[in-house]
C-alpha cells in the first residue's frame, strides 16, 4: 500500500510538471511554434507579400491570441506529410495544424492527441468538364493519378469494388508531379480530399472553371490541431480555443461586434465566453479574456471559414459538414 501511494504521488507530480510544460515554454519564448503545410491554399499558404493565410494558419493565430494576447506571435514551420507529425514529436513545434486527418493509429500509436476538428472532409474525385462525367459510375476504364501507399490509392481500390468499374492507376510519388500530369491530360481523374482538390483547382489549374469535383465523398477525413500526448493542460487550451471559435459563431459574436457584446450582452453563454462574469481562463491557466482576444483578433469560425475557403475566397467551398449543427453540419461546441 505504501509503495502504491508513493508511485501515485510520483505519477501525479510528473503529470503536473508535464502539463505545465508547453504553456510555460510558449510564454517564455513569446511565440507559438506551429507546423503547417504551407502550400495548400485555403488552409495554409504564403501570399506574394510574405503573409500567411488559411484556416490552419488562423487556428494557430487563435492559439497565440489566447495564450499570449497577440495573434501575430506565431512562428510557422512549413512541413510535408512526412514531417508534420515528427516536428511535433521531437518538440520542434508546439502544435501541428497541417490538414492532418484524425485516425485511430495516429491518435494511439504516435504519442499524440488530436483535439476538436476544424474541418470535416472526405476523399473525392475531380475530372475535366470536357469528359462529360457527372458521377463515379461513369468512370469505367478511366486513368487515375495516385500516390503510392496513400489514402487515395486505397480509395481508388474501394471505388472499383463498390461500383464494379475498372480504374487504371498512374502511380506518381510527388504531388506536384500529379498536378502536372492531371492538368496536362495524362490522367482522367485526380483523387484527394475534396478540400485539397478545391485548393489545387483554384491555385494550379490553367482555368479552374474547366474542372469539376464529383459530389460523392469517400472515407472520413476529420482534420484539426494535433498536440503531444504528455501535456493535458496544453491539449485543453488548444481544444477550447477551437470550441470558442465555434461557440462564438453559435452565439453571433464576431470580430466586429465583440466589444459591444462584452459590454452589453445579457446572454449568460456570451458572458461566460468573453469572461465577463467569471475567470474564464482560470482552469486553463490563461487570462479571463482569452476568448475575447481570440474573437477580436481572429474572428469566429464562420468568419475564418468564409474568408479562407468559403464564398469570400477563391475556393468557394460550401459549408456542408462544416456548418453549425443547427444548420445541418457537424460543428458543435460543448457547453461552457
């Protein structure tokens, strides 16, 4: 019994030390280090003036606004699919927000934790309008560009079995080469997440209007921030930053009206969200106005989506699964 008690105390002490680690380091460094893709318009890309933009970029900025009170205090690290999680595991970054799909294996085998998704997606197919195809069953004998060992390669195999058609894969290792092959006519079909296809169409296609993404979705791709598994406090912070973005949209709080809402709203949820009634950051180790800073400086989820991927952007993606639950989507913030 005594040994058990000692072990429990040791574990508690170790867990407590670990849980404060990332927050303390971020405050000491004065910046949030965030791994992103960097070449995925709508999610993370660099403009001609050197500024970063995208849903993933704004998620990183929201964390900085919450923790440091300044959304600009982010150091972005451009990563690939092969390095985005390694950079987190090795401590090179504080979180990864690089269009990373939440899977069981990644969540349980890599010492990492996925928090609330910021984008729900699925694999889709893109074809040239000139092909005259409106649904997957019409693609028998088509050629498909795929990366070896990718989710897309598995999806192609599943589609053949489900629809009883034959697809002829053109296996290409590099995504840039796949883009060149598809838009050059070497492949009839490009397969990737629907958001990825939209991004490629908007940024790479010679004429985006010449290409259509078929409506069927295959697989589930919930994507969002990833943190290390050994730091419960940091996980809570990043998770509740995402939920604050969603709750703000649910409550009609925007970057434009947040000051008025803070001063005049009588809605208990709004007052809790903005830290007007109680110490909204006490359990997280943050200032009570952390969510106010997030919304004031970055906006709510709807604002972030619209300017980066929605109708106000080149991607012009519909909200679909990424609408609030009250509008038929999957976005839902737990109660404050």
